[in-house]
């Protein structure tokens, strides 16, 4: 009973066993302090010296027992660890401090900026490469949806107000490029086939820029994939396909070339798009391939792409073409289905939001006997080439209203791409290789 009393009144449990005997003895010592004999007579012999020692011993035992029942709460400043559900000690203060420091570090980390901003009000031009020439189409948002798809390209002499204009791109070399992308700074990077140093025809990647419109050869024997930014230094890199499974990067500012990333054994590169340090990669393999993403170091990242596809026909890629939006928040790609004989049955364009993985747009764009390639995405509109037996056309598809428009060009298209920045090179007449630099 005494122990329970002390447990409920923790303060009394500490002080009463110690101070009551002191007060009792002090009172009687005061009364009879002048006569020690009286004190001796007052205290029974059974509790004289041995009894007092016993009282002290019992008080000590009671105090220890009650202390074991529970310690007083010392508040948030206590250094006593809190026991967890599994019995382990958990230092709460230290854990909270670590969490707060981590959150502050994350919030203080700036996001990298990989590409220069677009000019205000810029509507991306569409560059189209044909078998014999190349054109740049400005103000493509003004395309007349009632135009005859077979209409020839407009020229500056017969431009109708409010309609887009086609301007011939004067590119270097005798061959017309098979592929081109803008370099973000008014120039172009192109791929064509031309004789190499030994006179053998080889794929060649050339950089055309306003300061050097005749072009600088960056590499031979490789295929052009895209131009992007690897880090936040605003130094653009050309990404090239080396052998179908390896990708190199070539720095435009000095031509430095280095390996960037490689696919796994048995995988073959189908398409690649770069934007804001992110890379969307389609590959094929013994099953049906996949669409994956690489970061700015060429390492795989999971940012909400499609789930691995179900393979209906082996060795047929489930995805055909891919392009990231300029701000790298969306990815557009073509999804393919096949007949049992391996012929493409349907082609759909899908736009997916990165991060959440949500599909924000999807529409069929190709049927049996049609090939859809050269996909380009400006964040709102999609451009691609659709080819069948006797017709090859450039198509612009608006993801807002799902309206599909055939671009009127007087050439057989090979590649079509939205210019992410205004193009300067190739405009205003053919480059003159003999022309002296403007500053000399």
C-alpha cells in the first residue's frame, strides 16, 4: 500500500521518507536537547540505535522501489530516448533534426536550365527535307484547312495574306540531307551521304551555322539523332548513332567527341529525342523493345513513361518514333500493332505527361500499308510523315482539337521537324563558299 501511495504521489515518494524522521527527531531534540537523558528515556530501547538504522534502511528501500515503477517526465529537453514498438531506443530529437536538414537541402537545390528560352511569341517553323530540296514553312499555324493537299508550295510572289510561306532552304553540298535538326542558335545540323576522305560514300553529320553556312563536318560514318544539352553550361551537343546500339555526343563549340550511352546486348536503337537534359529512347530487341528514358549522364531514369509493352509479334518494335516537348514535360510517340504476318496494322500517336505518366492525347494516324515516321512535337502540334505505296505527305496534327492538316509542299518529303528556335542559316539565298567573312 505504501508503495502504491508513493507511486501516485511522486513528489511525496521522494521527500517524505527522508524528511519525516528528521522533523520528528528535530522536534524532540529541541524539547529535550538540554537533557540527553530525557531523550534516551523518550525513545524506546527497541528503536534506539538499531531502530533508527532500520527506519533509514526501510526508507531507502521504499524510495528505490517506487523509482522503479516509473520515472518522472522530464519534458522535450530530456536526453532519455523513447522506446519504439520493437523495443529499440529511438532518439526523437536527432531524427527530427536530420529530417529538417534534408528538406532544407532539397528546397535549396536549384533546378538546372539546359536550353535557351524561346523568343516571346515565337511560332515554331517547320523544316521539310525532300528528295531534291528543302523548305522552311513559317507561320504554319495559319495553314488553310481547305487547301488542296496537292497544291504546289507557295512562293513569295503569290503569297496570300494570312497564309504560310514556303522558303527554300539553301543547304551546302550536292546531296540533299536525309535528316536535319536545329542547333538552338539559328543554325542546322544535317545528315547526308557524301564521299569521305577516301572517296567512299558515307553518312556525314555537318553543322551549318550563320557564321559558317558552308558547313563544318562533325563526324562521318554515324547517324544524326538530335541536338541537346548535357549540362547547364548552354553548350549544345550533337547526339549520333554510332553502330545501332551506342550513342556518342559531339560538343558543337569545339567538336569534342565522347561516348554518351549504350544499349544492352541484343537491343537496337530505333529513335532518340533530347530535351532539357532528358532523353527519350526507343529500342527494339528479340521481343518487342521498349521506350525508356536517360538522364543528362546517359543513365536510365523512371519518370512516368509507358509500361513495358505486350509483345504480339516477336522482333517487331512496339514503338516507332518519339519526340519530347521543348520543355520536356510531355513525350509524344507512335505505338504500333501488327498483323500475324508482321505487317503494321495500326499506328497511334500518344502524348503522355511525364512525372504522372498520364495519357493526355491519343489518336490513330496510320492504317495497314501506311508508315508513320519522322515525328516532331512542339508541345501543342505534331508533325510527321505518312507514307504509302503512291503517296508521301507531311501531316500536322493539333493536339487541342485533333484536326489533321496536310502540309502543301512541292516535294517528296524525307524528314520534317519543328525548329525549336528561329532559323537563320539557309535563308536569303545560296551560301557563297568564296564570300569573304563580314568582319574582314
